[in-house]
């Protein structure tokens, strides 16, 4: 059974940084995607960053150059390094995995960017 547990959210001032973590277990690594989505109040959930079977990452235009997605292959933890945070980055951030058996979401972690 796949489990995804996010951590690292919080309150940060504009221009600051946060690093989100997603501890994973049970993923079948073959053809897979791992990434991050976010959902702001009253908005639809949107893709932030995605890596497909370990290939180069893809980013939403709004976060290119500021966010970096990475994976620790030793323990399969997924990270999202967020720099230059803006108030419009405020949202609940969700870890997302698709493997050969299904689609999985974490419980979400709140990121609030405010002075």
C-alpha cells in the first residue's frame, strides 16, 4: 500500500524559502510520476512540479526558476525546494504519485506567504 506523508509547510515572509518533504513507501518504481500540486482557497488544484520516471522535471510557469523538485533515491523521499516565495504561492501543497497500480495523494501541507 502506498503511503505519502508531507511535512515542511508553514508561514514565511515574501522572498523567503521553504523546503517541503514527502516521505513515501510502497511505490512500484517502473513507469511512474512523482510531483507536487497545490490548491489555493476557492481555486482548482494545479500542478506545481513533476518528475516522470526519474527524467528531467517539469514546472508550472509560475514557479520556474524559483522551485526545484528532487528525490532522494536512498529512501524515496520527494522534496520541493521553494525560494523567492510570493503571496500568490499561498496554498495547500500535495504530494502526488502515479505508479502502475494507481494514483495517490498525500494529506497536504499548508504554505502561507505573508508579511
